[in-house]
């Protein structure tokens, strides 16, 4: 039971980390493209 919950939690945290990384990367790309357009 404990290991099962831990696996689920680990999977969830990996997904959220991945999502936040994607968000920051998208934001970074937007900032850069905006700067280069000026």
C-alpha cells in the first residue's frame, strides 16, 4: 500500500515538474521572440 501511494505521488510530482518546466520554457521563448521583434 505504501509503495503504491509513493509511486503515485512520484508520478504526480514528475508530471507537475515537467509541466512547470514547459511553462517556463514557453514563457522564455515568448520573451525572447518579443525582444527580437523590437
